[in-house]
């Protein structure tokens, strides 16, 4: 386990089975990581139940921010503008009370709250949700998995840059191979967006020695032999991710040494944000908290942003909040 204190804000009311599974997951995370500190955002009585189950030394690593309202899983993303647990968690990151946040609540609300509260990186109009899958040949970074449902070709090209930088920083992938998901590997295959994106990626400068390998297909995501990073729209990526998870379940589990990705990092906002599935179980929430701590300790958000900027000014952010982020 990587050393260093990590302060993670946890949305206690986010998810289909919240708060029970979130409390259970937070308990597991605290017990597994002695350098982990949690800011529990939610009703006091829910937080108290979690704290009561901890040993005295572990309780010292827990603080509470009382918030009683939550954004429902079926609510419109604009609900994130009002006071809620996810908005309060974002505020904690913005104010420096927490280093990162984790929520299993509605993806649209979490992304919208993060954009409004933290601001976007320069030149990133639509943030991307990034999941890492345990493919046969090694981890494969898949993006977007739900942040931008109908991106333009220029957005997909920018997401390729994000994915390459993330693979290098978060997973130590040397010279990542980047592919564009389509229905065939031959040039010209795919819908209008893919046909327009392919030539853009062929000339797009990629960081960390990454190179574009062309179009890839769905099985390349599970095998990992052709690409380390696979770029697609958030609608297709989300469907593919859940289909792969279902296949893991049918096969009795993911490849040896890997876990099914039940949490995704949000790239493109000025803070470390991790989104868990709405149907997350306790171990999924614990994994999401561990991912947030890992990204913070690696300075992943800062380093990826610096790679995109091309300089060391990692705190320069676009604070425009004129666009509501539409997600699944």
C-alpha cells in the first residue's frame, strides 16, 4: 500500500442501497488503510453508526459533515445545484477539507457538482469518466464510461490525450497504445463520429510517448493485446463496461490479479473525484475509496493536468460554469 495520508470525503447517501452499503464500505476502507482519513458527508445518525463500529484509534481518523438531503438516482443532474451530500463533498475538496471525494450517487449529478464546484481544466469542455479493466494482457484504460454521452470528434481526440496521460501516471504504463473503439479495425469503419475522429487521432500529439494504433473492437478491451487505452463515447463505454462486468460474473470472476472496475475516475475537473456504480456493494465502495486515495497519493490529477498543459502550472483551471454536464 502506498504511504501518505489521504483525506477522502464520502457521500453517505449516494447509491441504490445507501447508506447501508456505503457505511459498510467505508468501514472496510478505514480498517484496511491506516493512513486513510474519512470525511463522512450525510446524516449524523448514519455517520454515528459507522463510527460506533470502529476501534478508538480508527475513530480518530473520522470526521463528519452533517447533510440530510441527497440527489436521487432518477433526479435530473441540475439537482446537484442545490444543497446535497454530493455538493457538500465537492465543497470539501474545493475548500481543502478533503483531498478527494467518492460518491455512488447519480453520475450526472456527481459530474455536474464537480464541474460547478471545482471548475474544468483548460480546453476540457466535457470531462471523462475513466475505468481500468483487468484485461488478459494487462490493464486497459477505457474512457469515456458515462461522462459525455454524445461527444464531438474533437472531444474524443482530447479524451485520447487524457487517457494516455492517465494510463502513464495512474498505472505506470510505458508508451501507452491508444485505440478508438469501432465496429471494425479497417479505416473508414464505424459511424460518422468515428470516421471523423480517426484522422484526428492519427495526427493528435499524445503525451508520455503514447501512439495511436487505429480502430479497435470490443474484444480488444478484454484482451488488451492491441491497446492500453481505448477511447469511445460515454454511452457506448458505459454499455460495454457493464457488459464486461456481466461476462466476468458468468465466468466466475475477472482475470487473475484483477478486479472488475466498479469505480471510475473523473478527469477534466480541478480535483480528485471517483464515481462508483449506483448498484455498488460494500466492497465496491471500499475499492472506490482506495482508488481515490491511490490517485491522490500519486498526484494523478495534478500530473495529468500538467501533461495536458505542457508546463508545471498545475493549478491553472477554467472556472467557467456555464454548461451543465449531461450524463447517464
